[in-house]
């Protein structure tokens, strides 16, 4: 069987929540997502603000920074899955960080991240992760993906 490359994707129906305490990184990720044609991009500067945004509208994907203050990305994931697992059971979460060690990746995946993106990352890397969750059949098996 031959693999078929995806050459086009329609992200216009997607809503993505970007959580990052750096205004520069938030804006950069937002711009890349808009360039991809994502229909709705919402951003938050903290984990708490991210949860508040989720009360208004549940996103289709979350992209969250690990190193944030006062609450980091791992704390966000723990809280998400501890208190809201039933509500957000199939919600893909990408963790991004400047740390690329195996322990860091394992920690994020262990806390429920679906993928781990090492900063700095390219637009193509972000696209690959979006395509992965867009075409994946993730009913009960959560396959982690790291680039």
C-alpha cells in the first residue's frame, strides 16, 4: 500500500486555543494559524485564563506552553484531565517548550499531551501536528507524536 501525501487541508472549521505567557510567541502562533486558514484562534496568557476561555467556547485543539508563570503547562494538563476529563476527553493538546530532553517529552506526554513541539519550531512543524490530529482516529488510543 502506498502512502498518500496530504497536500491540502481545510482548517476553517477549527477553533484553537493558544496558551502562552509570552505575547510574542502567542502572536506568532496566532499569525501562523490564521495563515493556515484556522477559523477561530483564541489566546490566553495563563493557564487560568485558558480555562476561562474554555468556559466560553470549547476549542478543538489546545496549544500550550510548558514554561509559564504562575501556572505552567504541566499543571494546566493535570488540572484539565483531573477535573474535566469527561468533558474534554477527546480534546487534542500540544505542548511546546524549548526543552527537548527525553525526560521533558515523557513528562508532557505522561500528563496527557498528545504531541510535543520543541521551540523554536517552523510553520511546517505546526502544520504537521495539526494534520496529525485532523486525520487521526483517536477514539480511545491516545498516540503521542513528537517533532
